[in-house]
């Protein structure tokens, strides 16, 4: 399956953070900020997460969306003393439906709000898939010695019925990459957005199906493998950024975030559930890695993120991220967890450098990326 359609948007969005100077402090004050806009001044309210040296701020709003405000656009700032009143899941869901095109409905699960305009059966199947992944993700890292935290609010997923409707919204986030991306996690609004690759709106025209039968109908579609991989991949990103593994807009190395997502993404089409295992060998990633491996390949992805951003190199970078992550989890899990905990301490808009990344890697694993290539290649060659 192609990997250029995996979460490109949050890479692009993270680059927006560079327009604000080095973060001066991590604050927690709730403020009302009056901001200049083309159609007149607007007032936004939220918690100031970061205030930069030049006066720019990173604001987290009530729905956990992040807004980067340039200093020149700030008219006034007022601190708010009253405590925020949290929305119920249904209230939050109704507000989000008001932001979406006409025709969307809502499925609420234990941890998710699924906003959809495809069949309800498909939305419910996706919700069940996400909940299985949520439980498995938490259990896996807890058993590995990295207990995660519960998200403060339901995780939001938006599912369009077809590519055309999806593209109309996604173009705002993805630009020219829209036609290559079938699902993505947006760091700024904290949502997963995708569309129904299966055409399961046809299910709405059929007699009522049992949950198991619905799953089988969906997975019979030729697009099912890519569908499951996309959903799990993007939902894994969303969980990692909401459960304490990463901070949004922090300098999280892309090989780490993409490595974790590809570690979890492998589908299992033998079950109506579509996914049930963690750590299954991702055969397309492994095969691509073995065909394209070369000396120095790990340095390029560990010390910088550029390979993931270049269209010609992205497939290689994703395969290497999966391979390195799989190798470290299988052979050096304690060290990998220690490394993840170091990454988890990185704050939004914090400084980063290739030298720092190299030292963090060596501190965790006792070897440089180049030195670990030999053991990695031997491990991958034996893997079936």
C-alpha cells in the first residue's frame, strides 16, 4: 500500500509553528484575545499554552483546537478568572455538526465522537474499530512500562461519504496534497478526517445487518486493506497526541510518530473486525525497506524530518520508520520506552536540532543510528 497518503497534513501544519519565535514560557492562563482579521476584529478565548519572546501566543480553545496568533494581529488581551464549563459529549458533538456541511449525523462511543454523512452502519463499525484500538494501545504501552493518560475530551473523527465532499474540506488543510491523502490527523484542530472508501452508503439501502455482517460487507471491498490501515494509522496519531505520548506542535521526530503509527496499522482482513493485533509484521513496509536500504539511511530520518516531506523519499522514510520501530520494540523495548518518555517531555514550539536528536538516540540505545543499522538489517532479513 502506498505510504504517501499517511498523515502528511500534520507534517505540513507543524511547519506553521515556525512563524512564532522561540517559546518563552509554558502558561496556563485562560484569556480573551481580540485579534485583527480581514472582516473586522474577532475575539477568541482559550488557554495560553505558550507565549513567545515576540509576544505571539499559542492558544488552546475549548474544543482543544490550537490557534497560532502572531503578535502584530493582537489588539488586546484579558485574563478570565471564571472556570471554564466543560461541554458534555453530546453538546460538543452538536456544536461540531454545526461547523460541518448539511447532512452530517453523530455516533457517540466511550472515547469518540464520530461525525459522518455516510451510512450509520459504517460509522458504527469505525467507532468499534477505534475503541478496540484505543484499549489495545493503552494496554500495550502500560504493559511496556509507559502508562498513558485519558484524553480530557472525546476524540473527534469526521467521515465524509465520498472523496469529492472530503476534498472540499481537506483542501483547506492539505492544499495540493489533497488528491494523494485519503485520511489525516490535523494537529491544530485535533481531529481525524477521512472519507468512506468502501461506498458503504449502499448498506443503508439493504435490510438491517448484524454488526458482524456489516463488518464482513465492508471488508469484502477491494479498498478494505488500505481503509483499515488508514483509519488505524491516523487514529494512532490522534491517541499519541492526546494520551501523553506527544505534545502537539512539540518537536517530535517524525520517525517516532510515524514509526508508532505504522507499528499499529497492519490490518487483519480474516476477521469482520478488520484489525485485532499489535506488532504484526507490516509486510509491505518490510519489503520496501529491504529493497531500498543503504548505508546512512537511519541518520537521515533520525536527525531530521525532511525525508518524510519529500515526495520522492517519503515511501522509503515510512518503511525505515516502521522497520526501526519494530526492531527496537522487539529487541530493546525498555530502551525504546525510555526514549519515548524523553520525547514526551518536549513542549510545544520547543527548540530542536540534529545534534540534540543524535544525543537523545545514543543516550537511549547506546549506539548511534549508523551503528544500529547492522543489527537492524540482520533482524529484518530473518523476519517472516
